[in-house]
């Protein structure tokens, strides 16, 4: 759960952790290279978030760690799967996207000092806007059509645009998994997963010192 490996571990477990470490490093690198991203390293992620939640947080907060790790671990598998399936159900990909978006929302709500009355994503995001180093007036979470999200994606978006696409994905896929979309291509799926991961990593880097 801390993305650490030892020679004493069973080979299968060690290989799984190594694969997650590789994926996490890719996502950290993508996040750091976004305008507004922070220079957080894997070691800092371990000490400030993974280790801290596991050892000193309340037991139920460990869900934040397992959700992050499962989201990252599933990325490579789903990326290969979407390349093989041109038509058919997009449910596995929507559920993967939704889990990452809900994780981002949960990171905001579980951050130290967050008022309990913040029950939805928009208010929680605006409450933390200053800490996240984003202008509240630039926050835009409103979207009713998921099809508007994939077409807006491009590499290395600014942090505020990154978070906005994460929020819009949450507010569309979170209410409906049935979207007839041709824009959720392998390339756009990869970009969206990276946006969601970058949103989560930004919340960790700014709200979990």
C-alpha cells in the first residue's frame, strides 16, 4: 500500500507493485509538467499521503489510499482493452473514470480542516480554491453532456482546466453511464485518466502537507 517492494515478497505481488510504481511515476511526471503542477515526488507521495493515511489516519480513511492505487493499477489494463474494442459497452471505462473522479472529490472532503457540511463537489472545490492555488472564478463544474468533455482534452492542460474536466466528468458519468460517444477514443481516454490523476495528485500535494 506504500508502493514499496522487497526481495522477500512473492514474485507475483512484487511484479504487481513494480507495475503500479511505473504507472504512478508516469502520472506524477505528467502532473509535474502541467502549468500549476507541483514538484511532488513518489517518495513525498509515500511519506505525506500513503504512509500517513495508513499509519496515523482513521481506519476508514484508508479507502483514499486503496482507491488511488486501484485507479492507477487499472489504467494500463483498461488502456489496452479500449484499443481492442472499437464498439460495444463503454461501462468499464466509465466506471474507471467515475472512481477517479469520486476519489478527487473525496480527497477534497477528507482534507484536514474541511467543514463537514460540504457535501457536493462544487462547494468543496470552491472552499479549497485558495489552497489549491486556483481562482474561484475560473472553476467550472457544470456539464450535462459527457460528450463535451473528451473533445476538450489536450496534453498538459493547466491545473484549473484539468480540475474542471475532472469535475465535469464526475457530474455527467456520476449520473448516467449510458453515453453514445465516439470521442472516447484510446487517446482521449488516456488524456482523461491523466487529468483525473493530476487532479488527485494536486489535491494531495496542496491539501495533505
